[in-house]
């Protein structure tokens, strides 16, 4: 029995809000989820959604949209739980929503299940009714030896969101544990369990590839593989500058890199020695390429001996001499030299 396992789709989120590519990312969340459901419809009997399908309690229009996707795959069962983001609070549309026939939401705060007869599989799970659950609610989950296959859907994984060890659920008889909540995918060695990760990264802290799980549950056990699905990837890019480097050169370099890797959105780090009298125009870099943030760790390339010779009769030379005689740590001296000389030389230029 082939199944798909996804979670943390966060439909409705606006990644990198305010940046030029934000709308494109917002649409990518929908497009990738749509593609996953279509692929599931072609090859899987069951689509598991382990919480946080939506970024917040969903709007009517958003629910209509996903129901349209599920109606297009009538021969695939869909089982959903609500996570900490799309929790079923007072007034949540989840409470009274009429899902298509192939869809089940396990919406109670204690474990419940749905038995899918044609695939002899029972899916167990619970939904969040509030954004946090600190108790280990799933520790007592158990699957009976009744000839059915049993799957546990679990939105869990940190102290405020159902602390949980999947090993325990395997010992309690479950054939697969479909976990959600942590965006970084994780396999558990030797046991049929996975944190599938989000199908698309949500922000710059979601570094690396993202995807979902395709599993095959048979009488001899459960095999799973992880499939990449994300259309963008947050990566770190470190560039080393020299005293000849200009902002335009940096921008051209980053643009060429991103043309070669069009899915990359970069966190930029600048290192190396820059010309002492310039600061890179970070706004120009942020405006000109897909960069979320910049860590400028460059240091000015100061030739102290040369400077103190050239300025032996003015305040710059005097400043260098005094600082060299001051009893402070080398690190502090370096910083003070950098800031002091920058300020003094601006006056001179
Ligand atoms: Mn979550």
C-alpha cells in the first residue's frame, strides 16, 4: 500500500514578507502542495497530512481551495490532523467543515482513528485545540493486534508541542509513525517513523532541501523514501573580499551565482580585508539580488606602519601612537584602531 506523508505545508504563509520574491514564495506553497496531491492521486492510496496544513486557522477560501484538490483525487484517502498553527480554536472553520468523501480530519484533542477498509489500514491521531500542548499525550497510544495496519499521525517534537519518542509508538504496535512540526526532515534509524519536513522552506532559518515522504506498507513491513519537492532553497553564501573589491563587483558575483542556481535564496556573509576608507553598500546588495540578510564581517585592510609614518605630525599619527601604548587586549586595540581611524580619516578625506 503506497502512501504519501506530508506536513507543515503552512498554506497562507507569506515567506520573506516585503521582499520582491515574497509573492512567488507564497504561491509556491500552494503549487507544491497541489503537485503533491496530484502525484498522490496517481500513485498512492493514502495521503497523510501530519498537522499545520495551514499557517493559521484557515479561511473559507483556503479550505475551498484544498477541498478542490482533494476532490480531484477521489481514489486516494486523505487523513488530516490540525497542528499548533492551524489549531481548532473557538470559531475555527475546521469545526463544522464538510470535507469531500475521501477526506477524514481527526479533530478531537484525544486520540481517535479512522479505519479505511479497502486498504485495511487504521489511521490514529489527535488535533491541537490550542497552540501548545506540553503533556506527552501520545505516550499511551497503542495499536491492537487485530490484523489491520496501524498508522499514527503525530504533530510533535519539542517541549511545548507533545514531547514524543517514536520508538515508543513502534513498540506499542504501530506500523508507521507519520510525524510533523519540525520543518527539517528526519529519519529514525531502524524504525518505521519519519519527520517528513515541510514541502517548501518557510523562511531563512529553513536551510537546505525540503520535501515529503513516500512509503510502502506491506505485510513484511514499511519502507520509506524521502522525495525533494521544494522549488526554492535557503543557502548560505560566504564571499571573501579584498582591498580592491567594490559593491558592484560583489553584486555581479552574487547575481551570476544565483543565475547558475536559480532556486537559491541566499544568506550572505562577507569576510576578508576591505579598503579602509569604504563600507560596502549593503542596501544595494539587498535590493539587487535574492538575499535575505547580510553579515558583514569584513575588516579594513589598515597598514598601520605606513599610516603612522604618513601622519606622524597630525592627529592620526598621534592616535595610533597612543593606542599602541594603551594597555588593552589585542582584540580591543584592533577594534579601536578600526573605528578610530575610520572616523579620523573621514575627516581627512
Ligand atoms: Mn507545527
